[in-house]
């Protein structure tokens, strides 16, 4: 597994844990640690990009293009 894949998975897990704490406890971990700042926004952006990257990797591995 590539290092980029591992980093993307870790970032997506962090995002999932944050959404879980928001859903279950109405508590935003990212906001708690970084406040309502630009850093919080950047973290959400990075996690989102990691999720899109993993979606594209899954799509590439799951559905290879048909070449004749």
C-alpha cells in the first residue's frame, strides 16, 4: 500500500470520528482543538480531498476500464 493511501485512510478515519462525535454527542473535535479558525477549515478541506482520493482509488480498482 502506498504512503499516500495510508495517509488518506487516516485522514478519512479522523473525519469519520469527528462526524461520529458530532452525531452522538453534539461535540465537534476539530473545533474543540483548533477553534473556529482558518485551520479548522483547512483540516476539513484536507479530509475532504482525502475522501475524494479514496473514492477515485476504489473506483479505479473496482471498475477497470475495458480495453480491447
